[in-house]
């Protein structure tokens, strides 16, 4: 029998099976909240800096989040960003074939296209 000799207090808790950790949690786990001293003696919290950068990146794609959130299809946020759809201007240029190429199912594609049509009319 193999015995785990690691101290359970120092082990990172894993998210429940199927749960996806946030980008902030990943950065914190990766860096272990380490503080480093720069040549000038100032202390920088690397984890905090990365979390701030990630938050800024999420704000950058706020139009995509808002658009998808309005039709309760937030789960396609990553798929949109991965395909270069990063703002409302790009979303409004999408056509059926583009959404189909992203692998979005028919029913959800119809919801997205309806929202695009309604947004264009406004």
C-alpha cells in the first residue's frame, strides 16, 4: 500500500468534480501567493497582479458577456472569445454560418441570431 506523506494542511483544495476554477484561483494556486522583492526593495504580490490583469481582460470582453447573458447563453463566452468575437461590433457581423462553424447547436444559434437581429434594429 502506498501512503501519502504530504501534509494535508498545505495541499490545495480541489474544486468539486466538473467544477471549473476561476482564473483568479488558478493564478493563486499556480503562484502560491508568493511575495517577491524587486531590486528597489518594493514588495509585489504576483498573484494579486495576475488577478488584476485577468479582471481587466474580463472587463475588455464585457460586451460579449452582456450580449450572451441577456439570452442566458453565457456558456458560449469562451467559444466566442476563442473565435475572435470580442466585442459587440463583431457580434453584429455574425451570420448563421459563422455560428455554425463555432459548433453552437441549432436552438442556441437561433437565439443568438434573434438577439443579433433585435440589436441591429435598435
